[in-house]
C-alpha cells in the first residue's frame, strides 16, 4: 500500500529470551526495525501455513496417477460424444 498509511494495532506476546536476543542482534547488525522484521516474518509464516493447507487439500482431492494411454483414450471418447 504505497502512499497510504496502513491501520495498525498493538499486538503483545511473550517470546523466548533467546529469540528476542537473536532478534536484537540481527536488527542492530542489519539496521532494521524489530517491527518490520516481525511483520515480515509473520506474513511469510502465515502464507506458508495457508500454502501447506492448500497442498494438503489438493493431495486429498487428487485423483492419482493415470497412464497416458488411459488419458488419451478418455479424451478421444469425450471428443466422440461431443461430436467434435
């Protein structure tokens, strides 16, 4: 959303001390704001979780492997029924 201020709200959580220490080191070393790093990491993780859920659903709904000859035969049969 370039050019527009995004509405924000506070979000508090407790993190392991070693993780916050690592965040401090990385942000200081790279000159990044903690808020930026946390937001980027959270957005990426949420995308990963949704992608994994979509993949599980696709696998569940998959019809499996079909031999190429069977696929061609089915295609010819469908073409023949549609009058093409």
